């Protein structure tokens, strides 16, 4: 924010007063032009491209990508129509969402949206919530994940997981091993509302996952945008656009909940 302080002077002539007025007007105009060129998100001109819609009850869910004019992704997300809420299934249901065509956004391959009406283990997550997996492997590779106990190397933990993250140790069928942030509030006696998970399989990062309760989405103020930082690993295993944050919006204009990985930064593998 720029603050301008104008000091009052007494002038003997109108010519001096007019000169100062013109200088002040030019300064204000210049500042106005400077800020008129910036968007509210400090992003260049962008376009949102949508993937095919999946029907759930009276509403839909679908993936989307926000791109710059040269087709570089700046955000990748899921749009959830509020109309699906009354008709959500009473059992866990998985929806695989294709990305929009014609967009190159490594390392991502597809999105998997899970609805968990009763939550899932461990106990802190046993409440109705959505899992939103942004996968960096193909559906075939995801379906080939072998369930059960899975260890990891010290090199993998030190280099490719954030320092505060701990392994769930069990590979979930068709998903992978979930690594959770040991600093998350739900790990310290607070109720689970939202968190960010890293997914792995055999010492390879395979997904990024915002996990958010339905109650939290419904509690958001109208058009509120919440940006949550994502803990970073020292290195990445795949070249591409990795999230520095994830964002949640209660979009009342479009009657949707928007959840997306944001502040994408291009990182190269080491």
C-alpha cells in the first residue's frame, strides 16, 4: 500500500498553487494507472478450461485448469456443485475426473474425487469429507498399487517429503500410502476440518491431496477465498508445476465449492 501525505502551504500567487495541483494530479494518475494494470490476484490474463462433467444427483463435479495465454497452468482444481449435497451417496464413492483436453500440465495425469460419508481411518478423519487426489501417474498405474504395509527409504523421506510429514505406512488399494503433516491441528487434539496429504508408492510421490470436510465447506462465508500454504519437500521427482498452496472458495455466484492446488511453481527433478 502506498500512502501519500500532502503538506499544506500558503502561497502568494495562484500560479504557484496551480503548479502544485498539476503535480499532485499527475502523481495520483500515475499511481492509478499502475494499479489498474494488476488483477486482484496479481496474475496475468488467464482462461479457465473445464473437463467433462460427472453427474451426481441434481448437480455435477468436474476438473478445471486456469491457464495463461501461452497455456501455462497457474491453478488446477475441482468444481463441486452444491446441488449434489442432498444426493450424495451413503457409501464411499470414487469419481475419476479427466482433465480438459489440449493442456500440457506436467506432472498431472488425472484427478480422483472420493466422497467418504463416514470418513475413514485413522480416527481423526472419521467424519464426512472429500478426498481430492491430483495424480501424477496413470489410472492403470494407480489401479496396480499393491495394498498393505509399505516402508520407505531414508533418502526418500529426507529429500522428497516435507520435514514435518509422517507416513501412514499402509498402501491403500488403488491409491497409495498417505503421508500426513504432523503439524496439522487434527494431530494435536483439534477437530479435523481440512488438511493436505502427500501420496506415495514404493518411494515415489504419486499424488497431492487436499482433504476437506463437508461441514467445513458449508461453513465458509459467501465468496470467501482461503489460501493455505503447502509444506515443501527439498526436491521433486518429476519436472512440472508443483503447488505452493491450495485454495478453497465458496463461490455463491456459480453455486459451487471450488478446491484447487495453487501458486504452481515449475520445479525440475534432481
